[in-house]
C-alpha cells in the first residue's frame, strides 16, 4: 500500500465519521504533542534507564461521540453513548537517540564493547489507527455548556494501529554496509533490517480531559506494543533480542468541538 493510499484511508475514516455526524452524533478534532520513550534492542532489556530512548511525537485526532450536540435533554441516551468515544488518529514519532547504554558498554577493553558503544540508531514511525475510549464520568453531563462542576473527565482506551517505520543505523567505527565487522557479532550476520517496513501495533491509554470553556485539554499516557522486533532496525537471532519493540507516549493536547465550531446545532 503506497503512502498516498494510507492517507486516503485515513481521510475515508474521517469522512465516514462525519457521515455519522449527520445522524446527530458529535464530532471533535484535536492535536497532541509530547515525548516518546522507546524500549528496543538497544540497551539492557530489564534495566529501564539503560533500555530507553526519548523521542518526540505528534498526533492529529478525531473523536466521534455517540450522542448529539443538543445538550438540553437526553434523547435516546444509553450507557454506551454516555461513556464511550471512538478516536481515529494519525500520529508520527521520530527518534534520533538510539544507542547502547548500561553495563554492557562499560570500558573493559573487550572489542565487542567498543562496537556496542559505536552503534547509533534512529527510527521514524507513522501510525494510522483507531481506539475506543471509555470515560468514567457521564459524557453528556460533562459536555453541558453550563456545567462548571465537572472539569475533569478521566478515561482509558484500547486500540489498534497500522504502523509504518523507517529505521537507520550508523557506526562510529565505519560503514557497516561495506564492513559488517564493525558491528557486534550477533548483528553482523543478518541481524540488521534497515529498510522501510510496516506492522500492526496495539495501544493502551490512560488519561483525562480538562474543560476550559469550549476547549478540552487532554493529558494522555499511551503504551504501544508493536507486532514486530524490527522497528529499531535490529532483530538478531539471539535470546536477548527476542522481545518486540514497545514505547510509551506522554502527550498533552487540545480538543475542539467540531460541530460547535461549524455551527451544526440539531
């Protein structure tokens, strides 16, 4: 699937959501930014400070609520419509700081240690996907324009993403493509996959909204599990590299009521 086709798929999802909006459902659009902490084959797997690399992410989101924008009375409300939102998202992460840290790169004179220290990696990830969010408070009560008591709306979410990633690898010891021996042995022999690829990933979210007038601020923490071990470009046939890549995305953002902005009152 080409990049333009993926963008077209995302636009179709948005268009479909807007079509539902004509059925007196509520539409919102938002933007989130924040740091991304990755856990990959770089560093030590079970030593969190040594196995993480911090990058940056940005996400454009669309929310579909299952109740209308008329807040004057409940019209066919249900537990589902009062507590769930469907979130569609296009997000992008980039990381230029993948490197080995921890006890394995301490200077002990071993050749492999020098090779580990010399490795530098990066990766770029484009995600297109959706998730269902469950809100602990009643959404229609929270959305009332005259309700100033319920400022917070905590939620949790579960979703699926289609992830396209582009990893890179360099070595301070030389060009590993022409001289693979500059890499540690377990990656020198067919353990590097530096090419654009794609996979699916699963997301779990915890967060809250905070209402300020017509705008909702969002504070969100996401754990994302990729169904691939090659997002960082490394996938050696080694017991230490048997885990798939994961990340945590902490973000803040703003959400706007699209129907209110466009004047779509029902």
